């Protein structure tokens, strides 16, 4: 990256309603031990009836703005990474803008599934290069429990609802985190490994048609695991090598919180000690595009991220998409 951008505030929000593994036992053919040993998840947050993605993002945005010491009217751009938008049209970013009580910002949704926030980070940094005065809200928000098939025990136990947000500009300020570099990739030939296909132009709806299974998350778990571990490991190595660094120079790894076995495998392949790998998967489940910003805000609020630390982010998602970013605090 020839011009760096800077993160000035972190925020997150999860719905009040919590669904534990023991709660799931009551209506899904599963049990706590099976879920914990295979995924590392103990509970997940779930939206209430009528609560949507923009509601979660708006609350996370307020937290990020407060952390940055800014008001919403300072924002020039609003980016929302999500694969569960409020609607096909209007985009969720416009709804968030209205809920923040402002007008006039560029408002854009980004869909790279679980990789959406890291993809959005590069978009945000590009905007700071193109617009000298850019002050950008970048968020990742999902209500994935509205798109899971509760009869599919292999997928319904994985996902939760949440949002995370950051405020970004091209100006360095005291306490800000520098985005050192970003690397992104994709492979569309793997698109069938993880999908929510129903309702798009390839599988359109007809009026009064029953909702088909394609409306919900479908996943080829073993193949996703294999490609996720390989892709995240490789792209981290590429990013670090480009910056003359090794994993010994990394103070904390924050991976996409999808599955504990994936997280452990990536950490092991990168030779990063488990105590340097941040995990909050047990509390939130897989929150897709919200996963990375939620984890960042969580780690920072716990005081685990300190000045001078180098934090490596890595993610993968449907598409197939994957990416990595390096931050310096």
C-alpha cells in the first residue's frame, strides 16, 4: 500500500437474546457436547422478531463513533459488509445512514460473505486515497439466524447475529491503528461450497411460492474446512513476506471466527502460539462479515490490544473469498 489509512474507533453490538447449545437441544437433533467438540461454540446471539441487520449495524456504528470521539455528521462514506441485508433494495448502508440521523454520505453495501469486512477495509483505504477528506464508517453486520435451516443440524448450530464497526480516515491521530497492508483473493469455481442461493436471479421466487431449502445456508463442510485453512494460511504468508515479516513479528492473530478446528489449524500452520490467537467464537458463533470487527472491538475492550502491537487479520467466506490485513496499533 502506497498510502496508509487509519482506524480511529471500534464498536460492536449483539442482540440481547442468547441461544445456548442447551437451548438448541430442545428443538434440534443435537447436544451441547457435540457442538462444543466439533465447533467450539457454546452460545450465539439471535435477533428478536422485527430486529434487522441495520439495527445491529447502527448500534455498532454509534459505539465506533463514540470510541473515535466523532459525531455521525462527520461521516462522508458508509460501507456495510453483509450477506443478510435488510432488503435487496434499498441497500442497508442507506438505512443505517438514516438511522444515524444524517444525509449526504456515499452509502454502499459490500457482499463477500464472511470476508466482507476485510474486503471493505481495502475499499475504505482506496476511498481515503481518492478523497482527502474521507471519514468512513466501515461495518460488518449479519442476521444469519434468519437464513439458517433449523432442520439442518450441521449448519444451524454454527451461526449467530451481530455487528462490528470501525471509523477510518487517511489522517493519523493519537491512538489510531494503521492499516499497513491488505491482500485479497477469490475463486469463483468454489462458489457452490457455501451458498444462500434462493431468491436471487438464478433461483427466483414466484408469488405465493413456498420458501424452498435454497433460501437458507447450505455448506459442504469438509471442503470448506480444507480450502479455508489452506487459503487463510497462504494469504497470511504472502502478506507478511511482502512486508519483510514473518509470523514471529505478529503479536496477535485475529482469524474469522467460523469453527475452532479451522482456527486451530490456521494457527498451527502459521506457527503462531495459541495464546496469541484471539478467539470469541464460543460466545458469538460464526457471525460472518461481523466476525472480524466484532473480534477486534472485543479484544480491544478487554485490553488485549496494546500500543505497538501488530495484529494480523485473516478471513474466508462464500464465493469463495479470502483475505488478510495487517494492523499496527
